[in-house]
């Protein structure tokens, strides 16, 4: 029998005094949080690498594909976020709709997604800091900073500082996000204004570069899984390159997922969440596509393969002063992305701890700051380690596959809950069910299968480790299992103490 947790019990557990978070975020703050985590890596980091390696100028189509898939998935998230407004995002939604095992799988998956995603952005942040300091004649040693660093010290330091900010509480986090998000948006606007003055149409030709066959040897691991299924697709350029580029940059739209994981900290979440989610997706999609068009028009896509493509394009056209200003905005922007991704990561971990799928000790919330410090610090240190050890591309791809799988689960959960609990009050309902969830699932699966084979191997290894942990710990200690065992023991005791019936004559 599949263990499920009721919506009422989920909300009641979140309201316990020792684990309750503070509802301190209004619609504007929540929207800015979404924009703060969404507008960042996709513009300042991944645009260049995805264009150079996978899609060329057609990266704008990759962003458009990602935007369509994101909008459909966001509709499903919005229904859940307004119905079950507690921490945990896809993990919580899976628990109430599809059961404990699926919830564990998606929770374990989200830890991978947000850890790797935060690490990828922190690596890009380090490159922007290195370039920014270099523009003033301060050059950090390549062994401790930059894409070839043995130990990426700036990236590790920013992760640890942001961990301390998160430990200080949601109000401190929201204030820091507000300031840095406005700086980031101003930097994006300045880039667009300057960039349109340096466009060269030749850089957009061909708009969709011809596909390249994979080389022999180890590079076969870099082919998308679709090619391994006999569809003859290559990861580099052409139509398949647009798909692979879409899968790579899809993580740029993950802000609404992080917002959903923070629904417990929103005031009047049944009204705040639908508004904030829809505004975030619309604003960010427009900004991403605009920047993709401009940056590939300024600089040929073959020269964008670096962790700081925006400032690199400005330097190439001689806009050195703008490069410095926008570099500072990018640093602020990427800082908010790392911070909010780590916030979402900690909320998922907190929800799993409340359900005792991981030790309940982690669910304790500090009585003054109302921050889950026992979760925040271990996860922050884990992100710092991943950032120090793995390159940006591996981090981004692992984060994206985890997110795409979680999106599929949420869409399945909406359809399941509609069948099993049709009378459950919903402040927002996803339109055209099951058409919208099914279409979202198809798009997410295509994008996931467009990721390199090596990414799938690493992902499956991570999930296998998670299933082992669930088997030996989670399934035996979960709150739902404890309630079932207590009920079974009570029934057995009642049966044993009941008077025996008189023997028949």
C-alpha cells in the first residue's frame, strides 16, 4: 500500500511551534525573490556556453522552448502552491498526491538540483569577480580563481557568506535580495541599451548552425540520450542543438520552483503565490530572449564559451566602462541566485526532516531568527564543496536534469490529486487538465532526454544512492510509518483486550 500524507496533516505539521517558519513575504517581495533567483545564471553565465557549444544564435529558440515548458509547469505548481502552502515544493506536492516513495525520490532529486545549481552559479560568480578585479589591474592567481582553478576560493567564500545570511532569517534574506535584484535589473537594462548599438547581423548567420557529428571515443558520452535511443541526434547545433541548449538553459527558469518551496513564508499564500509565480515567468522569459538576441548579435557565438559572456561581449566592442558597471550588476545578480537557491534547498530538506525521512533533529527552527540553522549550515558546506571540486558545465547539467524530473512529478501529481480529491478546495486551478500537464510532461521529457548520456549516468547513480538510504532509514522512521505502526499496535491491543465470545451451545 502506498503511504500518503493528507493535506490537512501536512499543514498541521508545518504549524508546529518548534518547526514553524515566519509568514513575512508579500506579493512584491515574493515576485522579486522569484526574479532574483531566475534572472542570473541564464543571462550572465549559461547564455554564452549554451550558444557556443550547442545552439549558436538559435539559443533564443532554446530559451523560447524553455519558456513554453516553464509556463505550462508553472500552472501546475501554482495549483499546488495555493492548495498546500507549506515548505518543500515538489517534494511536499508528491507526498500528498503520489505517496511517500515518490516524495522521497523527488526530495532527493531536489537536493541534487539545488546543490548543483547553486554551485554552478557560484562558479560563474567567481569568474565575474575575477574579470571585474582584473579590469582594475588586480589579477587573482588562476590556481584559486577562474574556470581552471584547482580550488575555486572566491566561489567557496561567497557560498559560506550567503549561508550565514540565510541563517540570520528570512527578513534579512529578503532585504538583501531586494537591493541586489534592483541592481541586477538595472545592469541588464544597461546591457540591452548598449548592446543594440553594436549588433552585427553577420553574427546571426547561420541562425541555426549545421549539426556536427560526434567524434569517436569518450565524446560519445556527451551525446544526448535521444541519440542513444536510435533517433540519430547530435548534441552540437542543428535542431538537436536547440533542444540540448533548451535543456541546458532550462535551469534558468527554476525561480518559480524555489518560490514554491518558500510558500510557507508568504503572507496570504493562496493569493500571493499565483500572482508572484505568473509575474516571475513572464518577466524573466522576455529578459532572457532579449539578452540572447543581443549577445549573439554583438559577438560571434564561437567566442562566447566562457563563464562571463556578457562582460566579455562588452569588452570585445570596446565598452570597457560598461563592462565594469554591468560586471558589478552581474556579481550582485548571481549572488541573489546562489542565495535563493540555497534557501529553497534548505526548505526542501526541512520538509523531509519534519516527515522524519531524514533525522528529525534537522527540523528545529531557531526561536529568534525562525531560520532552520541545523539545515542551512550543513547544506551550505555541501554546496561549497561541490563548487570547489566540479566544473560549471557538469554542475549545470546535473542541476537541470534533477529539476526536469521534479517538474514531471508535479504535473503527474496535479492529475492524480484531481482524481483522488476532486472536492479539495483550490484557490487556483490549472486550466485544461489533463492537456496542460501532459503537454508539460512531454516537453520536460524531451528536454531531459536531450541532456548528455554522462549526465544521465551520474543522475541515476545519485538516485540509486538515495533509494538505498530510503530503504535503510527513511521508510522505517517516517512520520506516516510511525502513525501506521501506532495504529496497528492500538488495534492489536484492543483486539487482545476484547472479551471472548461465549461458546456456542
